[in-house]
């Protein structure tokens, strides 16, 4: 390895060390909260939670029963 190659290698190593030091000094960003009306969403993955749709049938069943009763009353079923 020639002197020129050694100098280039040392210069690259110094640059990498400097970049690593800068990255280590940076503070991590604060946790970002998405804003929802009248509240604050603290869990970004809440919409994908396994229990998210657990109550879906609770509101659907009464609506279905009313719609069915109306259809029976008018003779559509």
C-alpha cells in the first residue's frame, strides 16, 4: 500500500469516526402523538389491535333487527 492510499484510508476512517460521534450525540426525537379531535391518540397501532373489532357486532345486531322488522312489516320478506 502506498503512502497516498494510507492517507486516503486514514482520512476516510477519521471522517467515519467524526460522523459516528455526531450521531451518538444526537438526542432521540420525542414521541410524536397524532392529534384526533377532542383527544390525543397515544398508540399509533391502535387501529390494528386484535380487539379493535370486538364490539362490531354489538352495534350491527340492533340495526339489523330493526331493518328486518321493517321489511317484515311492509311484506318484503
